[in-house]
């Protein structure tokens, strides 16, 4: 076994190559220690400069671990937890203390980390290697050495932790949003993407004890009839190659359309595992015909899963299938992260949903909701939002007779926002008609649809 434990009180990291047996350490030695950091300054390994007394013979057990290597010329013992070149190697002030057992085998070593802020952030990537160990009850001295690892919620399961990006692709109305909401539940953990973790917009994060699934945003792949449309196609096409797993969502109650074929074609270009997700199984086929074969033929697919996003059926199986296809890796986001920015986006999205829902498709997808103001007031969170539509006629529909529709939209959306935020909200809702905003690049930018260089 290879494992690490962390004592946050003493800022000490213990790296073990063998099972820890109390009292079996018979000798200690010191060596200059270095940390390997990635570009985001996160710990990804360590190295120790060994003296000439320590030979390969002393490292037999340690070298059985694939992450451990030894260069007999430079006498560097390296532990690379990930298959990547460190962006930086920093020397520690304190030497590593190495433990040897009675047959002179290196059992492990101890590193003293410098006092820095956000140490827990720097140690995020090693979380899958972290363990706690039971200190022997009869040895009170050892109790003090019991690592304090609560801050990491270490994964002590036998199975390796997996994490990665999951693209949910499919034409409009097949149930992507419903599925995502069902996955994430009411407790949304939608975050704004952090530059060092991804250049793909993240829609939501599902963290389970065994895995972290990061759903990346792939807006419906539309026909690129206007700039917004082509932006979306762009985004989706870009998100697919970067995803670790691609889920192609279809509506099994209807036959595949030309748009399904197009999206399937784009999906097939991905080298990631592709899962065919047959949604709306709760609904009888609209033309009485079975469509499974037709969807299968748009593949090949690595896997198919039948679900009902609406009834929340088959979702556990789908999560298991996705996780099975994810690479082994650490959590990329803290499991409870909710940023203010994400709440704004989410609130705007909830309003947009109500507009589309309550106007019953009279208002096309061109509607965009903008956050004008977001402010903590005495007992409420005040938010002023503008619903942007394309034409005066649409504006009239959204407002409704004597403002009745806008009121319905506002009160339904407010309820949902309050549920998500878990606090009272004052929603100040406005409607604007912006002619041709969809083709105006400055307006696209202003709405947050920024095209980024890849
Ligand atoms: P998206 O455009 O792909 O994000 O699709 P939505 O999630 O917005 O869903 C479109 C419509 O399909 C909504 O009216 C959903 O309630 C409905 N829907 C989604 N999933 C299911 C399902 O499993 N069964 C049924 N019967 N309807 C569903
Ligand atoms: Mg949707």
C-alpha cells in the first residue's frame, strides 16, 4: 500500500510505503526534501536527496509502488503521484525524516510543510492518497501523531476516486436540464469556472463519496442561423472533445430527427466513452413505434442507459456508468462550493425557465436574462433582473394583460430562487425588447456570451 496522512496541527505529511506497524521503526535518517507542485501550486509529489549509505537494497519495498522511482546517479528518490511533469520543484527548509524497519527497509518519511495560507487548497490533489490510521491504544505517544484529516474529508474507500468532465449533449427539449437538476437536486452546486481548472463552462458538480462528476455546459446544438446559434455550436463542439465522458441524450418516445443525427455525428468525433441516454421512458412512444434501434444506429455507443429524468428513474445506474468511465483522479472542486457568481447565473436561468414554461413556447429560446443588481438588504436579498426579448410583440406576451404574465413569472421564479438560496428574495423583474440583439456582437458580449480563445 502507498498512502499519505496529514497532521494539520504540525503541518506534517507522512508518506508510507508499507503498512504502519507501531514500534517497528528501528532507524531514522534525514535527507534534503523537495516538493513537486503543478502550475496551480498544488502538491503533486516529492523528492528526497539520499546519502550514499542508502542503497537500492533499502528501497526494495518502496520501489514496488509505481509512483516511486530512484535514480542511482543523482541519488534522488522521487514520488510522482500523477503522470505529469512538475511545474515547480521547491526545497523545504526542514529535511525529510525517513523511517527504516529492522531489515533496513525504508518504510516511509515525514515532511514538514512551511506555514502558508490555504494549505488545504494546496493539498487538494493528494486527497485520494490520504488516509487516517488508528493509533495503537497502548501507545499514548502515538495518539498525538494521529493525523487530523477532517478538513479534507479523506477518501478511505477501497475503490479509487474518479473525477472528470461530463458533457450532456442533445437537441433542445430532450431533457438535459431536467436530468442535470435531478442529478444535482435542489442543492445546486453550480460554480463559475475557475481559470486554472477548466476553460469549459461548468454547469454543475456532483460529488459522491467515490467520484466527482463535473457537468460541462453544452448548450443545445442548434442550426447556426445566427451568431448566438453558431456560438452555441462552437461551445458544444469544443466541450465534447474535452469531456471525459459524453452522454448523448435522446427522447426515446420520438424517432431521431435530423438534428439528432447531426449531434450524433459531432459526438462520434470524441474519443471519450459515449453513453447513449434514452430519456422519457415513462412516456409512451408518440407514434406507437419503437425507436431504440434507430438511436442505436446513430452510434456506435459504448453503453446505453434508459432513464426518466422527470420521474428520476435509472439515474443511479447512469451515474454509476458515467463514474465507471471516468479517469482516476482527485476532486477538482471543493465538494460544497457555491459561489455568488454561480447563484446569479442560476437565478437568471430559473427566470428564463419560467418565461419559456409559462409562455408555452410562444417565446423562443432567444430570451436572455440579465442580472442588473444583486444586493444584500436588511432581511432580503434584492435582485433586479431584466428579461431581454427580441421584439415588442414578445415583450407584450411576457408582460401579459395588466402585467399578469410577468407577475406569474416573477412569483414562480422567486419561489424557486428562494428554495435554491434558502433565504427570502426580493425580485424586481423588467422586460426589454432589444431588436436583433442576437446578431449584435457587443450585445452578445454584454449578455455574458463571450467567445474565448482556445
Ligand atoms: P432540454 O432542452 O434538453 O434541457 O430539455 P428540458 O430539460 O428543458 O426538458 C424539456 C421538456 O421535456 C420539459 O417539459 C420536461 O419536463 C420534459 N422532460 C424531461 N425529461 C422528461 C422525462 O423523463 N419524461 C417526460 N415525460 N418528460 C420529460
Ligand atoms: Mg435546457
